[in-house]
């Protein structure tokens, strides 16, 4: 099942909220803020700035930040509507 969970569209909403639209029509608004603020790491700290956070893209059905996948999350977790913590 997990391989079928594919993000087709992602839209920045506000703050750290992103609307994810999955291949099967399910839509979820996910807040990535708690994760970014409570899990500091040199590779992802720059995404605390909204201007950097908004620069995500889709790659093979995943939402990704950075050229080298600085941030990438499990699609099953996002599909269930769980905010990363």
C-alpha cells in the first residue's frame, strides 16, 4: 500500500502548513512547524525561515526540501494526517 501513496500536488498555505493532494483524491493540511522547531539539525535549520520553507518541490511522489533531500517525510504518515513531530 505504501508505494501507492503518492503526492500529486502540494500547495503552501501559511506558516508551516502545506496542503498535500494525494493520487487517490485525499487531501491533508500538514503542519511541519513543530518538527522544524523541536528537531534542530544543521541540514534543516534553514527551513525555519518561511522564505526557505516555501521552496519545497515534489520528487517521485514525495514532498522534498533542498537539492539533496534535506527534508523528506514518510508519505504514509502524512497520508494519515499526522503532523511530523
